[in-house]
C-alpha cells in the first residue's frame, strides 16, 4: 500500500480533511461538533494522507509562540495500524522543523500515548479531559 501525505492546497482538499475529522472525532468518538472546529483551523497547515488517491487521514500543524502544535490527527478506522499515522506525524514534524519550531507538542489521547512515545515524544503534565476524552 502506497501512502502519500500532502499539504492541503485547495478548498476541496480541506473539505476532505474536515470530513475525515467529522467521521473520526464527531461520529466515532462523539466529540461535540461545535467544539471540533476552531479558530486554529483557519491558520493551521493541514495535511491529507492518500491511499490510491483516496483521502484516509489528516492532521494539522499550528505554529504559536516559537512552538508547533500537532493536532486533529485522524485516520479512518479501516486504514489504522497501517503506518498512515506515522507518515502524517513525520510530515508534521518536518514542516514544524522547516518553520523553525523551538519545540513540537501535542495533546495525545491516553490510549495512543505509546504511539507518540515510540516516535520520540514524552509525557509532560497531568492527564486532563478534552472534549470528554482523556488526554495527556
């Protein structure tokens, strides 16, 4: 399976990314739709993961105060555990580094902390609830 991760460069691609977030976060994880979309979406760099031209994953990168926050990383259920998240994360990290980020951080859902730790992230601070889901 060939996975391509590209920066979103059109309204059509952005709509695909937002559709993935709707399916994963709002429908599957029951995040209230009104808090899924925020002001960071307007200024974020969005990425789309494609398999055979089909959009199957997304993530966004928000630069703030010298740091880079990776967020809203989502992969459609039938495409998980196939390396797509790893490629999205790698692309976000590369983009943050190219933009001179002094640090890169994220709010990981507790069940997937190991995924991020295996890619060099470390936990800082206590567990907290965001959108009804435990994060750290």
